[in-house]
C-alpha cells in the first residue's frame, strides 16, 4: 500500500517529530496556562483568558526575589564551573601525569551519583565544617556538580582539535599566550559555550541539592515547590514561559550565527 511505503520511507522523520512533540508538549501547556485566570488558588483547569499575570509577573510575594537569587547563583556557578572545567579538560587531554586515569574517572562521579546522596553528603560536609547554610553553600554545591558536565563538553571539543594549527601558530612566532587566545580558545569556544549553557541550566533548575544545603535561602525551584503545596500562581507559568522563550531564542540565534559564519567561510 502507498501509505505503508510512505511510512517506511519516513519512519525516522516521523519518530523524530513524535519525540520532539513529546518533549515540547509540557512547555506548551505551561505557555497556555500562563494566560489563564483560575477561579481558585490552583492553576490546573482552564477558566478564561487573561493577561493579568503577564502584566504583573511579580505580583506574588517573594517570587521575583527567589528568581533573582536563582539567576545570581546560576550565573556565578556557571562562571566558576566553566573556568575550572575548562582547565581540567585541557589538563586531562593535553598532559600526561600520574593518576590521570583515576582523576578522569573521579570527575564523572557527580554525574553518576544520585543527587539525593550527593546532597546529603554535602550537607554533612558543611555541617562538620561549621559552615552556615545559605547562598555560599548552595553556590559551592552547584559549582561542584556542574563541573563534571563542563569537563565532559570541553574535553570532547579539545580531543577533536588539530594540534597542527597551534604548531603552525608557534612556527609563525606566536607566543604561548597569543597562540592560546587567537587559535586554541576560538576553536575550543563551542565546547566551552555548550558546557557553560548546560551548567547554567542545571544550576538554575536544581532542587534536590539546593533544598538540602540552602538553609533559609529560597531559590525559584524551591519557591515553586512550596507554592504547589498551597496553590499554584499563574505567575509561575509566566516565568517558565519567559525562560523557555529566551532559551529557544538563544539556541536559534546561535544556529543562525554558526550558519552565517559557515557560509561566509566558503570560497
């Protein structure tokens, strides 16, 4: 039958589109319900269209405060994890030293370990050190578990780099710093950017590790969890929709810029 033949020819495309729809569907639900005006406290059933939540996204007490705190922690955690992860990735790929294999394996432990176990371990460590739980303990914890993901992304990029390009730069009398800034860093930049974006998303979204080590500090995921016990304000959907749109815009902009550079590089 023609229909079956068409399905067989396009099976991979159909599977990909269905998977994409499965992933996007929850985000579309969040978008739709950001324009809802529920009769009660819970924003789980559609009532009527309204722009009230978009006009006043900070209308719920402490919502924007927790959002600002999450953005600050994610920003600094991304900087710290990206800087440390980039250096670790270069060291693991470019240098030979004792226990290199063991260190490379230890780097991936936070990715393999259940988050609740890591959260409890970090809490024990901070309490034994006498540290006061709050912003700094959350930041240190986020840098630690984001580090593995940055190392993985940057390491893959560094391993694919052609060392002859750096050798050519040195043959043209470029110093070590100039070679790194003008040759090595631009080539490794996509991997570093991917690791940084992943670290930011993981830090901003984290709940389990943050909940164990935050003390009285309330981040945006913790605010959402706490609000769900009493009611779900529409403003949470507004913030979620805005974050989703920003993320998609950044990805599309990156794709457009990369495509233009590729086209301009062609003879």
